[in-house]
């Protein structure tokens, strides 16, 4: 399937993306594959957005046209899922009951990734309209953004403080990066101003996000979200407060990962931690701790599936609890892991991918 040489682990992950059926015929991508039940979960606009970015990144590494084709299919699925009359992008299409601020931002970034490599105006047009709806429909009275809207009335869903993904928080800055990307793509200063306000708010509220829960296993889940916050700071990594937050955040996450690893490990947390270490080094925020990075890269490699079944082989499992692999072959875990491992192999070289390629 692949026409260009890639490191073996990344080639196998790429083959999983294009051969496993995790991307269905519509172009949409399932939330994950249940290896124990031998079936995909429902298609998700958020996961499809991540997949577009992953396909574009893989294409940037290999120039394999199969990745570009897959990126276009996924971007067209998002463009078709956008409802221009209601100006909404549902979380899932069957039924279209909710819209998430976070998912919308990830979809915007995926559409922009596809637009940059294809030049298809529809992708930029939908991304722009979706970015505008994020600002108009999700705005809350305190200057932040509601996490979830019910559809079709766009009524804010009351926060569920027991679930980080159902409440506003600093993690939303990863999605708000879409506004910065739109500002650069369109030249519209309003989008840049929206991102700047999101940065200020995220910095104010981030200190209480970790640990944030009495259950240590829930804290591990929150690490994934907190790393979204650190990633969302990257466009301003050179600024003093943002750089300090990234440095401090890397240390906080690493300590909790070490303390909790015997009970619960998430592939995406290791991948995000390794990525932010590398980007922080490249941006002059803090030197790369190579010993820690090597450990995280080794941990990541251990999550990659080896199986005769093509729906599993090459993908990355979501995590382990008490040493047992959980049966979820996960496209986001796979995307983050393959990028983290590729970046780790690039360390020391002169090639540094643009921030736009961050999945």
C-alpha cells in the first residue's frame, strides 16, 4: 500500500489507518475498534477531524497518494456533516443530538489541514463557517465557551463536573487553536482575537485542573485533557507566561504518569507528553529530557498491536489497566503515537514540522 520508506512502526500504523476499515466508505472515521467485539464504534466528527490531520501528516512524511486520498474523503465527510442552514456540526450524525465546542475545533483544524494540501475552497469555507459558529453559539456569559449544546435548539447542556469533557476548562484551548489557524488562513483579525482571549482564560483556570479528582484513575484521564491545554499554548510558546505554563505542565504530568503507571496507562498521554517535550525544546521553552523521552517512546511502542487481523494490526491500543491491555484499537491514540514516534526520530535533525501539522 505504501510507496515510500517510513520507519516500520509508523508504516504499520499508516497501513492500519488506510486498510483496517476504521475509516468507513463514507469517509467518516469510527471512534475506535472494539477488538473483543470485532466491530467499530459509531462514526464521530471529532475523530474524523483528527484522522484528516493524521492523513495529511502521513502524506507529508511519505508523499504516498493513498494518504492524500484518505484525507480528502474524511474532509468531504466533515463538509457534508456541516449543516449550513442550522450552522452546526453534530458530534455524531445518528442521531445529531449534540454539538461539542472541542469537537468543532478539531474538525476545523482537520479541514484546514486538507485545504492546505489540496487547495479545495470548500474545506476552507466550511472551516471558516464552523469557526464562526464556535464563537457565536458556544459563548458563555463568563467569557468562556460552553462545552456542549443540545440540537437542534443549541441550548447549552449544564456542565457535569464529574466529567472533564462535559464541562468547560483549560483543555478547550486545543480546540481554540482553530481560531488562530483560521486567522492565519483567512487574514481575519477577529479569529486571532478570539484565540488570544481563549489563551488568557485558559491560563487563569488551568491551575486547578490537576489533579481535579479524588480517584487516581480519573486523574490519569485528566492528564490527556491537560496536555491539550499545553498543546493549545504552542502558538504563543515564546511568550513568558505560556512558556512557564508549558515547562511547569510537563513536570506535573510526568510526575503523575510515573506515580500511576502501575495501575493505569494511556497511550495518548505518553504520546502527547513526548510530543510536547519535543515541541517545547524546538521552541526554546525547555531543553529536551532525552532520558525521559526515550522512556516514553519505548512505552508508546508497547501499545502497538501485532495481530493477523488487519482490523487490529498496526493500530495502537488505548491503554492498560493493572497491566492488562484494554480492547480498544483507537485512531486518536494511533495518530498521536505515530506522530510522537516520528518526531522523536527527527530529534537532532534540521527538519521540524510546522505547528499546523500537530495532530
